[in-house]
C-alpha cells in the first residue's frame, strides 16, 4: 500500500544552496502527523528560488518505502 505524507518547508536561501550544491545531502522534516522523515536533498532542488524553499509539500512512498512522487502542494 502506498503512503503519502505532507510537511512544511521553510529553508533560507543560504541553507537551500547547501542542498543545491550537495554539501548537505539529506533533508530531515517533521510531517503534519508528527513523524520524522528523511529524504535525499536532490528532491528539493527544483523548488529552490531566490528566497530558498518555502511551502507545503507531499511525498508518496511505495510499500517498500521507495519515493514515488514529490510535489509542492501550496
């Protein structure tokens, strides 16, 4: 069974650049239901702008916890 979780990101421009350049490899967030979630930073690179990364996102996982989809919700 697939699983979808939502979380907020509010990452400054300077911190986002660390993810973009690969000096920080993983992002750790707390989901809306209180779980701690870690995923590869490469998934946020497309959402980095001049302010950093801000918004509500969702991740969909397969039964074996492989990332299927990552998107900005708002």
